[in-house]
C-alpha cells in the first residue's frame, strides 16, 4: 500500500461516461463525481487529441488541487491530488490502469461499457494499492449501513472495529504492523463498510450543511436519534451553531463552550460531522476566508486613517465594478457601516476551480480598494496594514492556505513600498 496523497480517483471510458468514483481521503467531501465528470468533459472538448491519444498523461488545475489525467486504450483515469504529490502519481496509476482495462473492463457493445456494478470489486483493489490518504491513528472506525455489502472472512481487523477502538488501539490489539492495519481498514472503507469518528482537529473550520436543520427540530427522526445519544446536550446544539460562522476553528468553539465540557462538545460536533450536518472547510474555501478577513482588517484600518464615510464610499465604488453575485451578496453596505458575510452557502455546488476563481476576485477587490485610496495617506495605511497582518493574524491558517497570497504581498511591495 502506497499513500501518494490522492483525494479521489474517477474512472471513465473514452466517451466520458463515469464508471467508478473512489474517494481516498475521508476528510475531503467537496469532490462530486458529476461535477468532476462535467469539468473533464469540458476539458476534453478543448483537448480531444490529448485525452484520446494512448499512453498520455497531463495535469489540469482544479481549484487549489491538480487533476492528473492518464489515458489508456479504452479507459481514462482522473486523479485529484495536491501539487506536492505530482511526481509520484503516474508510476502508481499506470499499472493500475492497465490492470483495470485487461481484467475488469468489458464492453457490452461497441462504445457501451456495460452495467456499472461490475466495476465495484475494483474499489478494494484501489485500496490495496493506495489505501486511505493522510490517515490519523486517532481516527475511530465504525461499521455503517452497508446496503448488502459484507465483510470478507479474511479481513484481519474486522472483529476489532467496535466504534470505540482508535486505529492506534487496533494496532496494539491486533499484533499487526501499523501498515497492515491501515491496509485492512482501507479495504473496508473503500467498499463502504466503515466510516470514521474522531476525525476533526482543532485547526479545522467546520460549517453547517443543509442537513443541520433536522437537528434543530424535535419532530424529526434525526433530532430524536441525537437525543438518544446525547440526552443532556441536546440544547447545546444552538450554541454550537452560533459559533459556526465560517471562520471559527473547532479549537475556538471548544474553548468558548468550555463550561459545557470540552469533550462533550467535541463528541457532539463529531456526531454532527459523521451524519453530514457539518462539513470541513475545503482548501479553496479556506483561502476565501483568509481573503475576507484581510479585507475586513483593511477596511478597519482605512476607517481609522481616512474616515468611515470615505472607506464605505471607496468600497461601494469598487463593488460597482464587480460582476460576481456570489461575492457582492456577501458584503452589506450601510450608511455608516459594512458587514462581510462569512457563511459559504452561496458557494454550495460550485467546483473547486470556480471557488478558487472567486478567491482571485476577492483579492482583486482588495487591490482595487487599496489603489483607490487617497495617495497622501496611503503609505501610512500600507505600513499599518502590513503591521497588523502579523503572525497572530495568520496563526489559524496552514502553510498551504498561503499559496498564492505571496503575489498580493509582492504587489503591495512593488506598487507602494
């Protein structure tokens, strides 16, 4: 088993019809096979000869991530991954592609790939070769609804998965190596038999999904099931939601609700997460969050150095030039104030590529605003802004969240310093 950092793998025939979609990173929930297939179909329309040629591979930007496209005789592999794992992808996927074509792929008729169920056994093969991406030994596997799928008798850890043992504890109890345990668990996860608890970290930022409403309404089955598990914490959910504003980390939520018991609040959030009522902010959305917070800080500084009225006037002038409703709708202007909306509801259903494009527009708003300010005080403004954007400001962000921001910093230095 080789962890090469893949988030997911889409297998298509040459006509662009999806045959199998396999997620490999349990923490990445923002990749939808339909959207991905549509994106690749658009790519194919502009580069037919590239995808149709055999033994070809190339990379396509997909938001903050890359898609490596590997084309065989009849099949196309599209692997989503981070930039840092690019060089390791092809040596692992190329043999797997040949194996799929020779042993799994069967055409019913010319141009027809047959029933998709016949490709399901390949999930376990993918897991055997690559396993789960970026696993943590703190994760707690548990059996989920299986839709008729059964655990194979030869799985070495099946009896140790009890909704309480972490992967680390399973390693100790099984007398197997860490790699062997991860391999067995990966195969169970790939075929949909297990999911994971205890997957959130304190640096994650989680946001509500549309399913959260059912956990606020006592008449729903979801609320009643939650009450059975957390009878003494059911009234804490509204307080948790008040903190899930699109910018607060899990660690901050736990600290703010310490009176309810940190462990209790964490397991309640964990429950909502594994039931898809919460989702982890994607890499692309984390960058938008950073751009929003920098814009907020920029406006606050401008209102102190210039005036609140002048700041709002300049911001309004900039927004009049922007033609992206997903962004304009998140900045509310009043006579003497402004409000930036940090929720991500308007970004639901967008591809990572589109979300990253919106991030670029947020940065462009920031550039346009700064450039529009009166030159006489601009140097003082820039000095104050760079002073405020210090280590403490960026502490909650990861190093990969900063990719691309250096261009804005360079622009500031080049134009104004």
